């Protein structure tokens, strides 16, 4: 692409205007997924599911530029300038938008801005909520005999950002047949209804509002046009939501699933930690009937320093799946051949970490029976002592590859046994304050913690806002995590026996089956 006769410099990057779909992360297209996996930076909006960001590389730069009604983190001109700046740094940039970039997403404006700047740009279509949200609620936007056309409008005026006026041509809309779909209209719902009625729209026209469509939190209200505003207010409907006006709104083509017998049916489960951990746990509990909430607010930031040499190492020790993934990514980035690890033994803290290694064709030499740092340290020390080799000999060093905030149990135990070791911090865990502020307002039936640091950060967030949460039941992986959580709550938390997501799901099921653990704070059927 050329601008004013100038050829795009090869050193410049590229911008992908990418549709992230709506709500359910499964609606992301394969092409968008591939772009996210390979990009250097992602610039994302408010309505984009945070779960989509987990597909990016650990070193991918993530920049939030969300806009909600009356609250803009950046102006459109600032967003355009940001995309140009990142592309000119030679980066591949994904501009991630909810739904489709060209459906009221100002994607066209951003494309033209890139072209004017001489930046290579490509649009990747996404699934728009204008069709997907009604469909998830059992409302087809077209149906033979009821509607043979669809009109999609925005509830806010097209020529300026969110204002007090909807800026709609009610006379034209009231006369149109077919289905009227209104996006971003909840802020002006009362005005829209009055406008349509005043322009002659039948007061008994079927209407529906689909809130948080395609997600586990989806809610639907149906009513005639004249009463839809009151019904929505009574039930607490807010944005994001899609408004449907027309005969098809009375249809309900949802399958009535008989999932009442599922062990976690009707239960809400919030999952803290990193996006990757939250996604895996959410998938496991969703299969059992629960409604998961993404409460991940921890972010992984890989170390800038190159990996150390492993010539003197006899053991490589990994304490989390995150560590394994960062390690393997750094090996690739630094063009280190996995064959250089030949002869090195590996120890892992649990099955989840082992599984991450297996994906690279590496299999652990040691895994403790109890999946925590203390048991890993004690067991590994015994294994090394039993090898009967000179502990300070070349090639017998233990290399700890883990997070900067890792437990001190490993180094202390190795030191007590006289085993030489070195540490390399693969990554640091950081708290995303804006996400934690959102998380602290939620109170699902259960909240899952995957680490002591995650539990501490969550409760510090509650204290910062001056609120508490004794309504939720807390589930912790391991004793150390549980001890940290216990500092902030009165009732003992549940403790999953193992670190795997299946063990967490089993702990939830057992707690429900034994009437919330019988008051002992532990899933009794998971005891040793």
C-alpha cells in the first residue's frame, strides 16, 4: 500500500484491524487467532474478552484503549497515532475490537488513517453482536413470514461520540419492515422507545433485550415495545446489550438443555490468577454446569535477560506451567536447540507443569506426591542425595527456573541439604489494577485461587476499596495458598488436593455434595 506515491518501508510493521467476536471467546475466527498468536502488540477495546489476550505471546505488548459511554481512555486521534507509532517501530500490531471492526467500530476510520500514514493494514472480520447475541437468545434476525430484512443502527449518533441524544431517524425506522437491531442503545433506551412510538411504531411490536449475549452471564427480557423500558429497568438490564425490535423477538429457538443434573449446575465460579489459568479452570467447571467468571488480574512479564548457560546443571526445576511456557518461548527466541538439554534431568511441581513440558517432548524425571514447593524441595533433595554423586561436581548443579516471586522453600531446603543451586527468574507476576478493581465488585458462589500471591493480591484489592467478601466460598490450590487466604477470611477455605484443574472441579463438586465441606474447610473426599 502506498501513500502519496511513497512505497511502504520494509522496516515498518503492519496493523491488523481484527474482530474479536462478541462475548463467547469461541466466536473468535481462526484468522484472528493466528494474528493474536504472532503479533508484537495488541491494542484492545472495552468489549473485548480478556480471555482472548491469553493467545498472545508472553512478550506481546498489551495496550488498553477502551471506550465506554462518557468515558474514553484515549481519543480516536490518539488511538490512530498509537497504531502508526507501533507499526513504525517495525511491530506487527493487532487492533482488537469487539464484534466486527466495520460494524460501528470506527474500523474504517482507522484503516484510512493507516493508509494516509503509509502503514500496511488489513481487516480481519469478526462475528458481530448484531446477529450473534439475538441468535444466542433464540432470536433469528430473519425468519420466513416474519422478517425478510434486517436494519442495524447504533444507539448513539454516528457523527460524534456518546452524547445525550441518540441521533436516530425515528420516522424512517418506524416505517421499515423486518427486524430492527440497535447496538449501544441501553443508555438511550427510554428515548428510543418514545421516539419509535411517536413516529407511529405499533406499541405492541415484540421487543427483546439481550444483555451480555453469548456469555455465561447472558440474560434476556422480552416485552412489547411500550413496556420494554420498564421491564428492563425492573430486571436491572444494563450495557452491553443488544435491542431487538420486530416480530422475530417473540421467538425462542433455544434448546432446553437438561443440565440440572450436572454437579455444578447453577453455581457461579470466579477464577483469579493469570488469563491462561482462568481459562483452563473455567473450561473444566463449565462442562460440569457452572457459570465461570473471568476474575484474572495477574499478568506475566517474561524476564528481559537471556537464559543462563546450562552446562553445569544436572537438574532443571520448574514450578509452574507458566514457567515452562516462558522457558520454551525464550529458548526459541534465543535460537537455542532443545538438544542442548540432553542429559539434563527435570523436576516439576505437579501434573500441570509436567503436561506443559510434555507438549515439547520433554518428560519429567521427578514429580512429588504432594504438589507444592515444600514437598518438591524435600523429595528432590532426597533423590539427589540417593544418587550418591559428589554434590559439588560439575554437572550436578540444580537450576531453579521459576517466577521472581517464588516460594523460598526450594532454595532453603536445598541449602540445608548442601545441594548447590542457582536461580533464574523466568518472569514476574504483576497485578493489573484496572482488572482487579472490576474483579473486586464480583461475589460469585466460589472464588478459585491458584497461588498464595494471587490470594494476597485479591484481598489487598478488597481492602484497598474498603469492602469485604464473606459471601463467596474460597478454593485454594495447596496449603501455602490456603494459609495466605486464611489471613483475610473467617471461614477456612477449601483446599484442592492437587494443582490440576480437574482437582479444582472435583473439590467444588465434593463441597456441594457434603454441604459445603461439613464446616471443616476441606473437601473431605480428597483427603490423603
